[in-house]
């Protein structure tokens, strides 16, 4: 059975008859403005907290997966960078050797 404003007002008037207006007003202010079915209980809050905790566990798992993927990408980039440096080094070594050969050949021609 829903509590209407008329029924709340009747309750207030009855409380005024039993106690003074100030106390009746204070008591009415402590009551929820809607039916008790709309008020969250401790069990409702506990259930909500459990759902949030489960979501956090899932998020932490996803974060761990992302961190693993980032580590794999970083490892791949590091390997590619090292390979590129090796290629560059040997290319420079070959160019230096070719230049030295040209210098030696030019000196012999002179």
C-alpha cells in the first residue's frame, strides 16, 4: 500500500496531538519522502559493493593483459631497433672499407 501525501499529513496531525509541533515535524523529517520499498537496505548496498568488487577484478585482469601486450610490443620494437642498428653498423663498415679501397687505389695510380 503506497503512502500518499494525504496519509503523511494525517500522520503528522496525529503526532501533533500526541507531542508538540516541533517534535512531530522532526519525526516526519526523519521519515523517507517515499515508500520504504524505495529505500536501499544494507543488503542492497552489500550486493552493490560485491558487484563493484567483481568489476574491479575484471578491470585489473584486463590491465594485466594490456601490460603484457605492451611488454611484448616493447620487446619486438627493441629487437627491431637492435637489428636496424646492426644493419646500419655493417653498412657503415662496408662503406668505410669501400672508401678506404678507393683511397688506396687512387694513391697507387698517382
